[in-house]
C-alpha cells in the first residue's frame, strides 16, 4: 500500500510539472512545420509589436525572449515572420518600426526554425548556413555560412541607406523617439551592391564569413551615444569584438558571440552584483559590450556602477575612444539613469576571466573586496520540491497516527 501511495503522489507531481511546461511551450523550442502566414499582409511592425505585448503579458512573459505564434515571432524589442517554405525573414521590426521588408539568403535550403530564449535560429538542411536573430536592444542579426553566400536586404518604406568605407548605415524614422540607426558589416572579404537611397542591399561574403546587423541600442536612444556605437561596429568589422551581453527585465539575458571562439556564462545575479565568466580559445584581446536595463541591478540615488576584472577593480575612463585604442584592461561606463547603463570594455588577452558588474556607493573605496553572491537556482524547481516535501510529510504523519 505504501508503494501505491508513493506512486500516486509521484504521478501527481509529474502532472503538475508537465502542466507548467505546457504553458511555456510557445516560448521556445522548434516552431511547427505547419505554421502559416499571417492572415493580413498589411499587418504592420507596429501592429505586431502591440499584439506581441498583449500575448506576452497574457502568459506572464517579461523581458527579452521570443514567443512564437504561427509564423510570427514576438520579442520585447524585435518582431518578424519566417516563411516556412524558404526560411526568408519578412516584416522585421525594431521597437514597432519596420526596418526590413525581407532578409533573404540566396540558395538557402530551409530546414528549421528554433527558438531558444532571446535567440531564434533559422537553419538550412545541411547545417552549413544559419541565421541568428536576437531579441535585445541592439537588435543583432548574424548570418553565417561555410561557403560563399549573398544576403539580400529589402528595406522597408521610409528607411534610407548610405555607405561609408565598409559600414552600411540604415536610418528609419520613429515618431515616438529618435530615429533608429542600424549598421550592417562583415569581418570577412565581401562586396556590396546598393540600389538607390532605399536599397535593396546585396552583400556577397566569402566562404566561412558572416554578415552582422547591429542597431544603436533602442533603450539608449537620445543619449548622444551614436558615435560610440559606430566605433563599436567598426571594431566588429575589424574582428576585434568578442561578445555583447544584454541584461534586462525579469532577469532576462541575451548573449551575442561575435567571435566563435568566445563563450560567456552568467555565474550569478543579485541586486548588487552580476558575475560573468568569459572564456576564449583565441588568446588575442577582444572588445566586449554590456547593456544593462530595467531590473538588472538596483541602484540608489548615491550609487554608481563599478567593474571588477578577475577580482580587482578595472580602470574606467571618461573618453570611450580610449577603450577602443586600449592595450590593457580598460572600461567605459555610461550611466545615464539608475535604470540604464552602457559598458564598453577591452580585455587584452584570453583564456578565462571573471567580470563583476557591481553596485558601489560614491564613497566606496576601490580597494574593497568584491561582494560574494549565491548563485541563482532554476526558477520554480525549489517550489516543486517544497510541494512534494509537504505532501510526503502529510502522508507520513497520517500513517504514523494510524
């Protein structure tokens, strides 16, 4: 009898876990093969953003991360469609403003679309070409291929395009804020063909290369940082950028690896400190960027951000160009508000490093030790264990009384 009751209890708990997971099924994993197109092709990027916000709110989804419904993908910052026959990206919007009518890779033989948190990956059948779309304030898109490939960008109405040296700049009007500025670059040998002020844009990249799209972070618009981000994009084209990390609402996180040798892992996050472990198999120095928004860290009126590098305070400069020209560990912090901050950092050499972003008071001594934290657990797991413990405790107590 005891075994029977224990089996019944275990099955009940398993059913609860499965019910919880079923409610999250549209937030990740592969998209259905039978997904259809939108019923109304005049549905704008602004309409998609509004619809996405309602759907995400209904299921309690906060912060960065894609939710999919049919062919549509809804993120906190990014919305777009995927054609389930060709893998083409259509109606791509940033903060409700349409930037690309379509993004097409010539000869792409579509296989699958997979959603993993703040990243959606669209892959071909032989695994040689894939597109990564990131839901973060910088609206990053990476297109990789092991062979020569051409990426076609068809711009939305109202956007303008220009080229200076090896950087393509796209501007789109946003009626509610500053214009959205988007850059396209590649660190590989490539050729560019732009037809008119509104495109389209054709970029042909050599074997093993990539095409990268990055915007001036939309959560930092109007803060006079456009030139800083243009310098960052210039470093991307020079293959000197390793990764970009965005931390936002609800503990959400987006990591973009610009160098395939780079790996970034979140070790712990509290209201006072974010600890990241950075690994790279290439010993060469790399730039990194951090975008902190919403509830990443809790800063009081007299608090400021500090950076610790392998346990020691990192030298921070007031001029961001000093970071881009640095030869030793250097950082620059733009803390416009207590809720938002941008960090640029240069790490001179690699194997493995620990980066701490900490909250400090204005009077804090830079020689203070780095605060310790407790690593975050799996959300909801402790609650399930607690429920199971209570059920088993009640069962044992009842049997003892008998």
